[in-house]
C-alpha cells in the first residue's frame, strides 16, 4: 500500500494535477513506515531480511536519497493513529462544544484527523508534517487544507489563531 501510494503521488506530481477519487483511495492507504523497519536494510549489517530485499530495493529506487533517509529514520515514530482513536477524539471535541473554525494538526501524518473529522463539523485545517513524502501525500489527499512540510518547532504560528489543536504527535527528541 505504501509503495502504491508513493507511485501515485509521484505520478500526480509529474503530471502536475490533483488526485482523482480513485487515486485518493490509494493515497489514503499509506500508513507511514512505523512498524515497517524491514523495508530498510539493517543499519548494522547493511542487509535486508531476505523476504524484504526486492521490495526494499524497489522502495530505495523510487525515492530520492533524502526521501529515503527520512523514511528510514521514521520507522521508530511514524505510527499513525487508528480510526477508533481518531473517532473517539472527535467525539470528545464535539462534547467540548467545538463545531467549526480553524483547526491545527501539529503532526499531521497523512491526515487521519482531517479525513475522519465528523461530518457535522466544518473545520478549516492547517497541518504540519515533518516528512516530505507524507506532507505531499496529505496535500494531495486534502487539497482544501493547508499542509506545511516542516518540523512543528520551526513553524511560526500566532497565539490564539486556532479554535482547535487536535492530533497525536510523536514524542521523540
């Protein structure tokens, strides 16, 4: 699914166009690299597990060197929030009285919080995502949102500008 999503993203970028609904479904299946460390060579030996070598080499060939390094580094923290947890968080936000306004997701990933927002809410979203591929993928999935490719610590955001900050950021260094 990740490979298909990246191929689709690169095709969209090459053709300079928006994703069709079918392409958005492919993009939405991207889950990041958390839990998929086998897609990359062992950092100590430089070798893939045998059953991962073909896919790992294909992945390396489809990404730029910087994209590949970033993907490899993200295996420890790119674990996206499940639909059940996202739904529960939106339920809590609704109980707190939020219905619409400007929302921030400070560690957007591929956009689960935006994509699973309850239909009775009308948030305008700004998302921040550190990983280039993931930020571009989120932008292709949700062209109505503003997706910033940056570390959250490097984004200047005015105090009091947001009605909601929702998400599940990683807690690394």
